[in-house]
C-alpha cells in the first residue's frame, strides 16, 4: 500500500507572505518521507468542512506547477478538478503541460463538480447534475483524444472542438493516469470502469459494497477490475508525537484486506513537518508490506 498527501488548507501560522516557502518545505518533506502522490483541491474558495470561504485558497494548477518545480519524484494532481470549471480542451492542455514540466508526474483527477456556492460566486458554470455528468464523460473522451495522435474534430452534445491538436504531447503514454472522484454507483463508478486508472472512495461501512459495484461495472464494460487502483481518502493521523501510529496501521491493514492500494489524505499540522517525518519513519515502510 502507498500513501499520499492532500493539501486542502493553505492558512498557515506565518501567513500569506510565507505561503510559497511553507508549501515548498511541505512538498519536499512529503517526497522525502516516501509518499507517492501530492494533491491540492480544485476549488476557488475554501470549502465548508475545512472552514469559512474567506480562508486562503490557491488556484489548483498554478499551485501544482509550483510544486512540480520543488519536487522530483512525487506524482502531482488536483483531487479533483470540477469538470465545468475549465473547458475540456484547455484542461487536457493544462495536464499535458504539467506532465511535460514535471517530467512525467501528472495525473488527471476529475469529477462532476458539486460546489454551487463558489461557482455562482465567481460566475463559473454550474449546470444541473445530469448535464454535469454528460459533460464529464465528454471531457474524458476529449482528454484521451488529445493525448493521442488523433487531431480530428470532436463533436459532442456539449463540446465542439474543430481540431484536437495538443503539442507537446504528455510524456506518460498513452496518457497521464485518470482518477475519477466519487462513489456514485450508477454514473460515477461506471465512468471509472470505462475510463479511469483509479477510483476515489471513503472508508465508510459502504466501502466493500462500492468496490463490488465497481467490479460489476468492470464486468459489464469488459474491463479488468485489477487494472484500476483503489484509493481511499482519509486523514493520515499519526498524532503529534506518533502516538496514533499503531492504530493508523491497523486501519491501513483493514483497508488493504479489501484491496485498497493507496490511502490519501490530509495531515494535521503538516507545516511543522514532524508528522511527515513520522509517516516516513514508521508508517510508509510498514504500509509497503500490506
């Protein structure tokens, strides 16, 4: 099992003037600890479960470009991009650019979007749910086409592209991997089975059932279930001095029994760096054997 760091909060004790320095230190420490993925949210305002909207929030892909320059090995992604926040041709170009400039470390994390409040606030499109899912599938098709040598037009219900030219192509072939966020059983997990290299679920009592639903969707579309990386989003809580390490490893062991391969999440007080050091010293090596 692998672990990854999610950065949903950018309000640190030293404030905005030190934010770039803090982020750089955190990214370097996460990589040194052996974490394999580093992500930020794709939001423009802070979300309610993390705090009021007035708290600091950085634009996702600008931040990922900065983090690419501060790291060498860790994979980089937005966890996850709201499909309606960027036109899909531009999104494919953005992820391809990140992949080239990070020397092959980009992922596309994508979902149907949910935060109507911030969308209305900044004038971003937010169509009804059914349409957002239609746009999500078209965006995935456009992304895959633009990561290929096929420059032909794309004519969908919602998107019309006259020429899907994308130069330079991403370094990862056939394309930077796709993670689709969400556990919706009828639409989201079907899209995972059809297009993605990873899913994003939560450690709820329904987790085993969600995996069974994904397995059935894979059978329905002729996809090998084992090709898809099973990921869970949860806090990586080792405690300030490592007092929670044993309990956390027990959680990871139970998730591994269900087939979870990557656990990704927030680390409290990450700016102090010490929790990342504890993860690297005591958790990452043990998790690798699960």
